[in-house]
């Protein structure tokens, strides 16, 4: 007969009600009469008194001499010792000192019950606490319906064990009232269209689990749809950059992989360099340098507040600083260049600051001019002192009446009305480099639709 105890059979004051049920089942499983020993005390081994004439249907029993005991008699007589041994193994040293003088398993059990449940006054106090938990019950922030159900069942178990019964309708209403405000639609529907008196607690929680699953699935679908769109943002306007439907998922996955490599893996540190030329203090190993080259990316964003308006550029340290290379960027608020010689019709101005990512260094917009490449004229190019890269802003193209589309291996600038491609870029790693050979020599890209003019 195996008497080794599992952890959930070890005595616990905090979980006494659960322990009592588990121990009762465990003892009953060991022998049919084991629980009778706990309730009534040691079993007496008896036999029919054959020396007295039996005058009724009920025979008369007398103690059976020990020398007449068979194997079954000895097993039944020893059940009290087995039960007491199991109870002793289930308690700690502190509790054992309170039951060590008990002669039978029944006495041990009664002492443990008294220690845990206390007298009537203590039971009343515990019931008051349990009812308070019931009244204050509500769904916790970030909690699932499954976890909420487990907490509620535990509270109801405490109340029932202390002899208190609560109306089923009141129980269901308490569960519904404990749901947060974003469940109001579901709660109203259930209260208006369901007979709560005919609904069990298990059925109610089952319906709530299904509704929570549907809400979660819907939110995930909406999040995926938002992530699939490339959004062009600037201080005063926000536009969507249209993507090719068949390549949309590839672009999103590639961007996610790049961000994960550059910002979340400690062993592959993508060092953000200072476009003004200052060096970083951290150094990476040769392997890390090779990996970071594959993760090169260029990001520009516009930062605005009530008191300031400035542009911010974040550039990977290993971009080629080629004065003739121009990049498409979907975060910059304006076209920018750090090479004044690229511009014609240059006009000096004192523009806003341009903050370079990775540190507190920044440059300033010192003028505005125009570039001409293969007959294509692009106006409103900001000259940023100290910037080592040439950037074409997709948002500025959109503001001027053009459509920018990104594909897996290229991007295109199109006339929004005619859909004619006026400029293309080819993808190089995670950047789109302007391909000037695709320009149309009868097109110019200027400030807005109302002032578009062409030259040849």
C-alpha cells in the first residue's frame, strides 16, 4: 500500500478546504473503510456470539480474539495506524506538536479541522471576508476570462465551505457586473436576450471565453491591416504611400526583420553614426561589422511640438557617402542635400534645425534650391549644412500631386492624374536609390499642383 504523498497532499492552512477534499479522496482510494476510520475511529474486529441463542434476525457480536484473526482482520485493524501515519506525514513540525499526543487518526483529523476552521466566531469572520471578496469581484486589467473564472470559483468555494448559499441569479449578475466597460455591448445583449435563471455559471463563462477569443482575433486582424500600410507622416499632413498588393507582405516582413536585427539583438549592434563626422565610442567585432553592413538602413522623420519644429535624420554608419547618390525616404518632411553644389537657383535662408539621430548633434537648413538631372527638374531642395547624404522626401512628392509606390525591388514616382512614371528608384539592401536614367525630360517637380510648369 503506497503511502508516499504528493505536494498537493501536504497540509496547508491557506488551502485547507482543498486539502481536506484531496486527503479524503486519497484515504478512501487506499481502502474502502479508511474514511470510516477517520469519521468513527479504529475498526473493532468482531464475531458472532454463538454461545447465545439467536432469538432475532440481528445477530449478537462480541470482540474476536486476536488469535482468531485472519489476514483481512489484521488489515482492517491496522487501518487506523495507516491513516494516522499519512496524516503525520502531511503536516509540518509546528503542526505536529499540536497533534503528537493524539491516539487515533480520528483525533488527529479533528484537531487539524479545529486549527484550520476555528470556532464559530472565527468562521463568521472568514465568511465576512469571503463575502467581501464576492462583492468587490471584478475582472483585473489584462486578465483573461479563464483566469477570472478561476478566481471566482475559488471565492465561491470559500463561501460554500463556510455554509453560505448565494442565489444563482445573483452569482451571474455579479460576474457580468465585474466585466470592464468595453464588454458593455456583450453584457447588455446577454441580460436582454438570455434568461439568467436558466443559465449555469459554467455556461456563462464559456460564452464569455468565445466572445473574448473573437475580439482578440478581430484586433489582430486590424493590427495586421494597419502594419501592411506604409504611412507617410509630416508635421502638417499625413498621407499613405500606396504599395503593390502582391508585394505588400514581402515589404512588411523585410522591414520587421531589419528593425529586429538593428534594435533588439545585443550581439549585433547597429551603430548609429554621426552625419556631422564625429566617431562613436563603441566598437564591434569584425563579424558584427560584416553583419551590420547587411542591415544598413536610412530613416528620416520630422519632429514637431507646440514650441519647436525640426527635422530628424537617422542614418546607418555604413552608408556610402557619395555626393551623387540620392535616396528615396518615406519619413523625411522635405527634400534635403548636404552638397550645395548640387543646387541651382540657390536662395539663402535660415531654416529650422535638422537633428541627426543617435546623438544631440544637428545641422541647420541654410538655403533652398533646385536640382536638374537628365532633364528632370526638382525644386524646393533644402540645403542642410553638415548632412552627408542626398534625400528625396516621398511626402513632399505627394504634396506636389504625385503618387509614390514601393515595390519589392523598386519604387516609382507617378503623375497622380496620368499615372505616368516620372522617376524610379532601385532597391539596394533596405534602401531605394534614385535611378536618374529613368527620368522624363519633359517633367518638372515643383511646389504644388497649381504651379506645375514644364521645360525642355
